[in-house]
C-alpha cells in the first residue's frame, strides 16, 4: 500500500526542469503554439510542392502523390522516434532541425527541376534521377517534420506542466490549423503569384525565421553561448542561400526551360489551370505547344493529328459542331474550313490558353484566327460539368480533342459517364470522334476507351495516323527517352446504336492536306490489328487507365 504522506523525490531529469523564459509563461505558450502553426503550414507546403512538381515533371499524379505521401508519413514516424534522443537538448535540437528543414524544403523544387532539366534526357541511370531525388526529398523532409512535434511537446511542457492529453490537444490544434492555412496558401497564393520555385524558397525562409526566433528569443537562456552563435550563423547562412536562390530563380527557370524545351521558347505562362509553353512559331520555325510539360501540339505533325480527328467526323450532317477541349483553336480551324458548318461551340477549361490562341502571333496564325470567326462560340468550363447542363440532341458532331486518357486529370473525360452525357447531346445520326492516345505504344489504354464507348451505348471504329516521335511525352509518364514503338495517334469514330460509322472523307468537303481515303482504310486496318479483347470499361468510380 502506498503511503500518500511519504516524501516524494524531487529529482527530475534535466529536460523536465522549467525553462528560464524572458516572458510570462502564458505568453511563452502562445509563442510556442504560434511557431507550431507556422511550422505546420510550411511542412504542408513542402509536401504539396513535392506532389505538384513530381506530377508535372514525372507524370501520373496519383502514383507520384502516393509515393510522396507514403514515404513522407513513414519518414515522419522514424523522425519522431529519433527525436527522443534530443529531449535532453530540446531547444537547440529544434533550432537545428528547423534550419535544416528550411534549407532542404526550400531548395527541393529547384533541385528537382535542375535534375529533370539537365540529366533527365541522358538515359541510363540518369533517366531515373528525378524519381530518386523525389524519394530522397520525401524521406529527408518527412524525417525533419516528424522530429518537430516531440521536441515542441517537450518545449511547451517545460514552460508549464499540464496533463499529457491537454498538451497534445493544444499542440495538434495549432498544427492542424497551420496545415489548413498552408494547404490553402499553396494553390491560391504561392503557386499562382510566386510559382513553385520562389514559393518553396519563401516558405523555407519563413520556416527558418520562425524556428530561429523561437529558440534564440524564447529559449535563449537554455543555450550555451556557442550554441546560440552556431544557430544564429547557420540560420543567417540558410537565409542567404534561399535569398540568393530566389534572386536567381527567374534566370534559373529560363535556363532550365530552354534545356527541357529547346532554345526557341517564346512564351511560358502559368494559367489558372496549367503551365503553357510555346516554342517556335515565328521566322518559319514550327510551333510546339506544351501543356504542363507535355507536348500537345507538335509543329511538324499537328495538321496530321487535327485533320484525322476532324474530317472523318464531318462526313455526314455537320451544321452544329461541339469541340470539347481544343482551346488552341486548331480543331476549330479544320471545322471552319467546311462552309456547311453553321455553328461551332468550344468548351475549354483553360481561359488562358484560349487567350493565347487569340493573341499570340504564332498560335493565332497557325489556327488561322479561328476565334475571330463569328460561327465560333467559346465557353470556359469543365467539359463533364458542362455536358450535364447542355441541351439534348443539339449537335451533329462532337469532337473530343482532349489530353491523353492516361493523365489523371483527364481520366474522367474518358469515362462511361462522360460518354453517356455526350451521347445525350448528339442529334439523331450524330457522330463522336475521340482522341484515345497512341495505339501501338499503349494498346490497352486505347481499347479500354473503345470498350468504355461501347458500354455507354456507342459503336466505334478505330483508326490511327502515324507521326514523328518528338522525344517529348504526351501521356502520363514524363520519363525521358523515346518509345521503341512507332509514334501514332489513335482515334475512335463512334455513333449511338449498333452500327459503327466507317471513317471516310466527305467528297463535297474541303480536301485535307495530309489525309486521303486510302490512308484512312489503311489506318483502320492497322488499328484493328492491335485489338486487346476482354477489357472492362472505365468509370468515374473505377478508372481503368
């Protein structure tokens, strides 16, 4: 039985002694919780920046997000365990961790971009450089972020002891609110106004200032003179590195962009939706359009692609045409060549791309100033959402000029639900033309699109056209290097009901420059040879691409 009146030893471990603060305990707790808030916001920005940059540089955002999040959460657990050894020196340990985290997290975006730009195209082991660096940064940042909470818990308990549950509640409340602010600041403030490079560098600067201010201001009496000077010099050095990198970020980004896209980059703009890069298009040079780093329009081959998408679909009634995507205006150019077209509706998510298509001299010349034609009407909207409100039976032809189906953001635009809505807006006898990715390189994706159309009530005929391999990715995988398969574009011409329309050219329409009737027959036969049977359709709830 325990004697409650027996004397209790007052001996306590050194880290349990009350901190010698220059302020009242209540003010000290508030400052620690404020630092928790700032550090949590910075940590989430680093996490989102890695996910965004990985999706942009490497591709397949679901895979990259899963890699970053799982590796980082695992590393946070390891970091939390490792922080137990620093409890004896919680203040100096926290200051060192925040200094290292600011340097690693702040420079991560620039390092990833540098490796992608200057080593990603070398092949061999260097081809996996961005992926290896992504995992390395996820590990390092996770370890450092995981070590923050145990040390902050120790610091806040040293100010005023309270029950463990109450301390944990206070700490995690500040942590979660900070994460909310960081999560909202990244897409709505940092990314659109500063960009990924400068945004990450600024976050690192805020991180090191907050951590150093807490340790050198509030807990300075717990540090030796040498520790104070070491942390101060290290913090100032990190700030200097981050400030210098921010000052050079513009020149660095321009040089990296030239390394990725070539020396003819004219326009690089971050719209509300994506990064748009235009290379060439003046002085007789072919124009290349890149969306989020993927080649969307290749100057040497764009006419082959757009003629193959548009002209077979116009071989029947075509007074009213709907273009889903196609903000560059090139599909509209081909449609407008036919005088039998009375109206063209373009539904494009990216208003910034449409502005470039109207105003950029190279792109507007390539699309023959399609947006100046009074028959063209543009709506800025998500195609799936717009179709849900569109009137039924309105269009003779629908052209799905959309990014590759394997790209995560596009998956819903190749779903059974999407095609069901598209079928509803078609008039009797109407046709749908779909760009379904490369046939030869990714036949399973292509034939999954075909099966999804069938599940939505369409019958479709496949065809493909050959093109040049530019060396740039168009699909979900941004890995450098070219495929060993011939480069082509796969299309499906579909109509509601049991009879699939046969791709052909309208003898009364404007003749294409790169496509002939015999070419189409050959292209249909070649595409059919690649058929992959037994594939399930793709849906919103169960994407198959």
